């Protein structure tokens, strides 16, 4: 028996000290892009994401619908593995059918098409913006970009305005009907419009809202391996991997992740070995979860593409109470970051870390990233949103979404928690989380907060943030003082 000298600490036990904010540190210059899979230092990771958020490998969280939305804002979802192989592969295929890009539709207008028809199509598909092309024109002729808000203005104008002007929320530009796509792009930049086309050669491949452009530039660059399809990950387990992995690879999963509450096991190493022997470096598999440097090293040596950190911290998790296993997320992360950095110095290879579970608010995400996490896995956060697959229910006038753990009676994820292949006792609960609206709005707000934190710390990218962040542990007394004297007029909207 050995007792570690330091106390097990959570993420809320730290604060960040601001660093010097310079003029080149602005919301437009902060890049939240991150490596998802291992790579040689100095080289680019084979899979990068523009927003450092991934969804938990859970029934209540990672459906194809959520995966599409999350990929569109630059993150990545892991389709859960607590279902038959064919069903999981079908979920992956459903995501891969979507082309990369922001919520957009292409509308073709003829000489007599009323603008109202374009508006109707936009509303029917709940899209915010449309690229308008004209029927009969040569392929790629670009007439304009219409945002739903503009229809109130356009309605009163002549119909041909759709063909002779480009309108964005911030202004009106007159352009020749035959403007090439790149000319159109330049005009939109020049006139500070709110919507931007992402070009694929001479054609508009997708549209992004300007505020998301930075993310999408990174995402778009990262997402081209030739097909420009949305990215999606998928969970696997160390039991049926010989069937599951080939089916998921065939379905087009971009990255796989071993789904286990305790990843420090020979079974994970054997799974990684199988994938390496079968596919070489062509298939990336993350592993975990771990809470110390020894376990990280074991999985890194076994070839893990990334390693997930966190045991017992999940919002629905009862592992610590049931088995006495776990570690405060901050202590776990700091220990593993040290091992990750030592591994990089020794081998020249960076193995990204994913901080998984128990992040109760956006500041916890900022803290995890500051401590060295490359990206964050979230369950409760995504379960609360429109796009998650769980039922929305009303209780005492308030809306909630159902959220249950993979170790709960309801999920019965025996591959993750199986005690001898079946669930003898539960390690998770089944409950409700307050409904919080659309993923697009929530991720946008979270991105804004992370960006703002990084600006305060004087960092424009996550690598610098890891290097330059200065953290301080806080005393129990200082917690008590935060906002304790103010009676809230209304509950805050933030999670
Ligand atoms: P959270 O974001 O909801 O706090 O935590 C999500 C994480 O909790 C998942 O990614 C997974 O690692 C873990 N999890 C999932 N089910 C259980 C359980 O039933 C669990 N105990 O701990």
C-alpha cells in the first residue's frame, strides 16, 4: 500500500491569473483549433478540430443529429457503442452523408420565382441563410446570399434584386449578376457582410456566419482528407472490437475511441494492437480513461491516438461511491499532462489528452485547457440541448432533458462497466438536466467564453495557453465569498 502525498483536487479549486493582453490578442485572432490524434512534434496532426469539444460516448448524448450539429461548429461527436454493430455503423453513415459546412441550403430561382418561395424553403428547413443561384445559368453562377432576416426588407423590393444584389445582415452590395464566386467573396469581405461563402474551386461549397469563419477556416482545412464530409468519431470496446472496428471503418468513422470507465488494462492494449496490425496507421483509436501518468504511459506505448482522463467525475457517475475508484479531475489531469510532456520529450510524439467528465461550467473547460488538456469531452452539457437524442420533459412548468449514465440500469453498458460481462451493480444514475436550447447557440457562447479567458491570459492559441497559463489554488474561504451576498433576480441561463 502507498498513499500519495498530495490531496486529490477538482477543477473548481483553481483560478487563472491574467497575463499581458497585447493588441494582437483579439476575438478574431484567437484560434481554438486543436490536435485530436497523435503526431510528431512540429508536424500537423492527421485529425484536427476547430472547437476543442467532443461529445461523450453515451446513449443519451451522441446521436447522428447531435454529431452533425457538433461537426458543423467545429467539434466532433463519438457515436456510442452501446448498440449493435450494424446500428452504430448506420449512425456513422448518417453523419457522413452530410457535406462539411454551416447550416445552409442552395436555392435555385427562375425568372418568376417569388422571393417568398425562397423564404418558405429557408423556414421549412430552419436554415438561416441560402445561396441563390439562377436556373439555366452556367454551373456556379452566383446571384446572392440571402439571410432569413433580409426577407423583411427584400419583400418590398423588385424580384430581380435577388439576382443583382448580394445582401447580408450588415449591408447591401450591388454586384453584377455574373460575378464570379471569388469576386463575390471579395465583395462580402470588403463590405463587412455577415455571411461568407466557403469556396470549393469556383463553387460555393458552404456558407458560414462571419463570427464562425475563423473556426470554419481551421475546420475546413482540417476536414478535407478529399470528400469534404462532416467528421464523426465512434466508440468501441475491448470485447467485440474484431467485428465492430471493421464495420465502423467501413462506414467512414474518422476516429475511434475505446469506451471504458477504467482504461489501464491489457484489454485496451490488445485492442490497439489488433487495430495497428490490421490497419497500420490508417485508423486512429483513442484510449482511456486514466487518472495517472503510469496509465497514460502504458496506453501511449500501446499506440493510443489520444488518451482520455477522468474517473468518477461524471455528472451521472457513482463509481467513486460504489468502488472507491477515482481521482479529482485537476490532480488527474496535472499528473497525466506531466507524463504526456515527458513522453513528447522522449519520443518526439505528442499524444493529445482529452479531459472527460465532471465539467460543470465553462470555466472548468477553460481550467482544463489551461492545465494542458487538448480537448474536452462533455456528456451533461450536450444532453441538455435540442440535438441530443434524449426525451424532453416538463416538470413543474420547467423543461428538462433526460440524462442517464452508461453504468445505469437504463443503459446497461456491460462492455463499459460489465462485471464479468454483465451488470451486477450500477455505477451511474438516471435523471434529468435543465433543457438549454440549441447546440449552435450554446457552443457559440462557450467558444466566446473560452476565447475571452484566453485573451485575458494573453494567449491566441491553445499551445501558448498551455505554456503560459498561470494557475493558483483557491482556499475554501474564497469560494464562500464569491457572489454569496447577492440574491439572484432570476437563475442564470448558463450551465
Ligand atoms: P459529464 O460531462 O456528464 O459530467 O460526464 C460525461 C462522462 O461521464 C462520459 O464521457 C463518461 O466518461 C462518464 N460516464 C458515462 N456514464 C457514466 C456512468 O454511468 C459515466 N457512471 O461515468
